[in-house]
């Protein structure tokens, strides 16, 4: 199981997106929703549907 870099949920390997930065670090996203929010530089702590934002 892989953990989403944005929302923190676990998802199956083979699902979602993997984004590789120039320094070689891999960022894993469970859905297009998480990928887009990360690209827009939104903070997970400000969103209720993420583990960091939810209570």
C-alpha cells in the first residue's frame, strides 16, 4: 500500500499518479484531485477532506 503525499490516505499500488521531482524524489497521489491541489500549492492542513485538515 502506498500513502498519498497530499491527503495521507493509503491506496493500492498501481492506482493514482507518481510525480518525480528534478532531485529524484517521488511524490505519490491517489487521485487527480490530490495532484491538482498539490500543483496549485494548496496546503493540506487547510482542507477538511485530508488527514492533516480533518480532526
